[in-house]
């Protein structure tokens, strides 16, 4: 008998309990940087050194943090379900927790690419994307094709090439679980609307969420505690 499909949409709240700063926590700041300076394509063209410095610091932090019980609980769902994780997070904590099918909507922190590829012209090909772990990149570090290296991150002002794969996953889901996202950053915030009419939707978040749908069960708690509650509801 085929396993039921669970799609887990995750946001910054999942990684916050591991010590990773929540994106845009307050006043439009991220680790005391203006979001538009370090998370937009305009910011990249304006000051590449600043953007590279910011992501170098985020990358260097990754080995110091570990997956928390929420990441591990999500990974453990694979014991009984066919699970796809669709994450807005750019860290690698889902991978390190053991999840095996992950769609990174906003890119991956440990990866870089030439700044002139992975766009509409080449069909968003990731052929020249590669992993550098926690290493740094500076202005003047060139890819094999001669272009400046940039973080493999989807910034404001750029297309979200994996949104179609995420929509396909949500449309096929038997259960949709949303963890640690405020449902305010689009297009990810609208993904739950693609769930089938009879698909139950669970949202784990300590704050009120803007979604209004009779299918939604809101577990008003942090990710680690909320996952404990969710797993009990599955039984």
C-alpha cells in the first residue's frame, strides 16, 4: 500500500530554535543589516562586497548550529509517510537532520554560482552551481566561466524558479504541514491554497497567522513543541 504524502512547508521559525536568526525579525533588519541591502538583486549590484560579507558570516555560522527536535521530527515522518519538505530556509539543517527530499525555494547558503547563470536565459539551470561548505567568497573570486561568484540565493527582485515544483508537491499532498512561517513572504505564502479541497492543513506557529481556511488546524506553539503535538494528532 502506497504511503500517504505529507508536504511540510517550513520557514525561519523552524531554525530559530537552533540559534539561526529569524529573517526580518524586526524593523526590516536581518542581523542588523537592512534587508534590501543584503537580500535584493539591487543590493547585490550596489555593493557586492557587503552582500558577500553578509553571506560569508551566515555560512560560517552553520557548523556552529545543529538541527533541533523540530528538524528531527520532520525527518522522522519519513518512517511512515512519503515526505517532501518545501523550505524557505537557506540553511542545511533539514539535510543534516535526515530529510531526503527537500525543495529549497530561496536557495542554499552553502552553494555559489557564477552571477551570469541560473536565470531565464538558461532555464534556471543549476549546472554551474557548486557547494563550498562554510568557505568565504570575496569580490574577484571568479567562476570557471570567468564571472564573479555570487551566493546561490533567491533575492527580492528575482524569480523563484522552484515554485512550480513546490506547487506540484502541494497539489499531490494528502496532508499539508506548515511550520514556522508567518505566511507573509510570497510566493511561498500562497502555496497552501494549492492543496486539494479535502487535504487537512496544520500550521505550527506561536503567533496568529493570516490564513483563513476551514481545513486549517492551528497549533499555536514553537516548532519543537508543535511537532510533538502534530505527531500525536497523526496517530
